[in-house]
């Protein structure tokens, strides 16, 4: 049996229109979650044990794609981006050669400790060049001028 419509069943009950904003709130929360996930996908891991030097003329590079992050510690140990895997110079050369095959525009993002010697940093740069990656980005903290 069909039910009779009453005045309360319409959108204009009581003379004023009813607007349901719950779908709009759901959409806002979904967009918020999407942008939060997308923003974290762009970042890379930073090993907190590496003390980055400060430079007055440093710039933040815009392009993140194609970076291979290598950490050089104070004692000369070379590690990967997360700081878990230890590399030798030959390992750096192999990693850079593989990265060059995957992406022609690969770049070495060198996070060298401010207390590391120039010789240790130069070894990593030379190993990267032997692997075919000549473009180097040095990590520094940006300071106000």
C-alpha cells in the first residue's frame, strides 16, 4: 500500500529550503586526505645523523625527480638515503649507472656531513661520475641573508 505524502516530506517543509551539506563535508575530507598523501609522496627521507652545512647563497632545487640521495658521514662512511645500507665507492658507481639507465636525467643528491673531509666527498662524486651521473646537488641549509 502506498503512503500518502505529507508536508514534512518535501524539501520546502516549513517554507524554507533544506540543504544537506554532509556530502560536501565528505568531499572536503577526501580532498584533504588526497593532498596529504600526495605531499608526503614527493618528499624523501633525511638521515638525522648527517649534520648538513649552512650556506648563505644556497637555493632549494625545484625538481625532485631523478635524485639519488647518498649520505656521507663524518667518519667517511657512505650510506643510502635512509641510512641503513652501507656503500663502497664501487657500490655508488653501480647505483649511479643503474639510475642513469632508468632515467637519463638522474642527479646525485649528496648529503655530506659538515665535518666530513673534502677527500671523502670527492670520492663519492668521482664514483658517481664513473657511473655516468655528473650532475651533483649539494645539500645545505638555507639561511636568511
